[in-house]
């Protein structure tokens, strides 16, 4: 017979790595957390609400368009806010207390992330304050496990002569002439002028006819 608990596990299995479903389910049940899975939000990936007037339970919301590893990553971020509320009720939202709780949870769940991410996670949690740069590296690595992820193409990855459009300003077409240290001398085919474009600029190369 299907039970409410099993239905909840089934829902979680659509968003989490399979190995994480039971542990996350038990965590949600133990703390009586209301988990709300939302549409993708451009302003945030998740949030935590402590119990208050009109809602007696802890509440966590997470964007439903994340891949399973990023979903788990964000869940632990929000769970750390819950733990901070329980153990350090007057702490700052992302202060040392929250960072300590987040590091502890990540260490506990590290084995549920991809093997190549685990050394980075252990490095990330090895000291407080947490390193933002290492955190960003982990998030980028986890993105590689998203079937829809495509690494950014930069000008530095191209050869002289390539024609391209800037990803954030696609209205003009450029041709790369030569590299000058960190920038490229480029000719704009629309206005005839020359520009220096950063080698790290994200671009969309023009497809040439075969």
C-alpha cells in the first residue's frame, strides 16, 4: 500500500540524487520541515523561513529547475540556516555560526556528491570563514552534471580570424585580428571600427558554411 511517506520519497527522488533521498526525507521529517519546490527564480536558488505567525513549521523553498546535485547543495545551505536558528538564534544570517553549521552538514553529506567534487568540498569545509572562490568552483563543477549545461565559450579559446558576437551584446559582429596580452584587437564588421575585447569575454562564434 502506498503511504504518504512513500509518496513524499517518490517526489524527492525526482529532485535529489538517489542516494540522498532517504537521508533528506528523514531530516525533513525529524524537523517537521515544509519543503516547497518552486519554479526557477532569477533572484535566488532557495530560502529558509523560521516558524512564526501563520506558519508553525520550518519552511525551505528550493528552485525545481536545479539538477540533483545542485538541489542537494542548496538544500544543505538552507538547512544550515535552520540549524543556526536552533543553536544560535541571534547569529547573523551568513555569519561564522551559519558557516560552521553549513560546513558540518556538507561534511556529513559529502559522500553523496560526485566523487570529483568531494576533495573540493573537504577543502571548502576545512576552515572558517568559508572560501567564496572554492564555493563557486564547487557550484561550477556541479553544473557539469546538468544535462543542459554548456561551458561558456571565450575569445581566448579561439584563433585569429574568428568571427563572433558578444554573448551579452549580440547585435554586432566582430572579427578577431590579434591578441594583445589580455585583450584582443577586433574589427567590427558593422561600423568598421576596431576595438579591444577582453580574452575572457563570453562569445558566440559565427557558424561558417561548409
